[in-house]
C-alpha cells in the first residue's frame, strides 16, 4: 500500500483483547502485524517491574523471523 507512517495500536489492555491473549502474545501478534507503537493503558507499579521484564523477554524470544529490523521502533 505504500504507507510510510507510524502504526499505533489501540489499548492492548482492553477486555476484548486481554480476555483472549496473554500480554506477551498480544504484543507479539501486534508487532508481527506491523504495529510500531503499543498502547497499554494501565499504570505499571514498581512492584510489577519484574513482570514487565518477563513480558519483554517472552516477546523478544518470539522474534524468530528477524522482523525487528524491518520495523520502525
């Protein structure tokens, strides 16, 4: 289509999404669909930082097709 802008997700914490997929699965699917910027509306408390790193690691592990180089991050 030739679109050269930035693709931004809707809120990935909305119930319709969070009821169907894990957080890391949602982010991986959104990334693989070509999204550049992810919106997560819930505030992450400092006690959730470990979980945030775990989600990021799961997401990084799911990148097996080198698509990160093709995305605008």
